[in-house]
């Protein structure tokens, strides 16, 4: 390691008391819990066919998974250690970065693989002091301005309402429904926590991607005749439906 070498050089140069350094009481490390939104992949048999579906998605929207954390749920597969490594490598070749792995025996993961994750939404840190008063979480989030390209609005707890337009390259992610009083040109993903009844409403749709509970449509799959006025998006079975809002 380079640190001990640097300390030895410092001792010889200025006469630092190494015993004093060793005996110094180490400072405590500040650790906090924090949750993030990540895509969860559920590979299916045959894996080759599932990868072809991934390729089709990337062909329609090349930047869909760019710089996004992805969790790999292997509960539907029975892969060996070598098989898991090969699957992760195949995804990395497609520029899909794996944050962690779920649904597999931890003994099948090596030290060089992403870590085993459990619990999904749990992010509490043990022994963290409890607050005396806790305010109830808001069920909705209001954005009173335009969401510009490159911006991302994430609210897993409920609905998002935007008084303005959503530019191309922007992203809206909600646990509930999404209401946009303007033109939707970016990406909108509603019902990310399994809310099948979530909907997307907008005054005008020119979206790059529309998704509800993981089911999606890209710009190429949206009927151009819907671009003229108010639109609603909902999930019927496993099909994303898009119709004018009367």
C-alpha cells in the first residue's frame, strides 16, 4: 500500500513520532442511509431470447439504460457461478451497469461480481438516532415550472404534477400517476412500485418513452395522430394504452 510508504518517508524527513500516530484515537465514520431508484431486470429462460429483447429495446431507444443503476433478479433462473458471470458480462457489453444481484444464493457470487441485495426498499441504518417527531410523507409532488433537458424528477411515494412542459432528454419517475400541464417530450415512468392503476396525463404528447409499472412504449410505438391534444396513458393487462383525453 502507498500510505505506509509515505508515512515512513515523512518520519525520516521531519522526525514524526510514529508511536503518537499509531496511538491516536481514530475518528468515527459518519454513515447515513440513502435510497435510490433502480431498474430491476428479471431474466427468463431462454436467456438468449431475453437478451434479444434487451437488444430490441436498446435499438429503439439506445440511451434508455445509459448511466442508470440496474439490479439483476435471478429468482427465475438456476445459473451456476460461471453462468452468472457470463450474464453480467453480456449486459456490461451492452453498457448496462449492474448495481447488485437479487434472488440467488450468495455463495454463487464472487468478490468481483456485484453484491447480493435483499429487501429492495429498505435503507435504514442500525443504531441511527430516532427523531422525536416525524412528519407524514407527502402523497404528491408539485413542480411549478418546466423540467428541462437533462433534469430528472423522482418521487416514488406518490403522484407528480408538473405545471409546465417536460423537455426532450428530461425524465419523470413516479410511484403514482403523472400529470403534466404542458407538452411531454421526455420520458415519463409511472407506477414504479407496482401500481397498476397509475396513469400519465399530458396536454400534448411527443414523448421519448411512456411506461407504467415497467411496461413501456417508445416514441416509435406512439401513434402520431395522438400528438395533437390532451392524452392519457394507462395499463391494460401488460399493454400500455394511449388515447386522447376527452
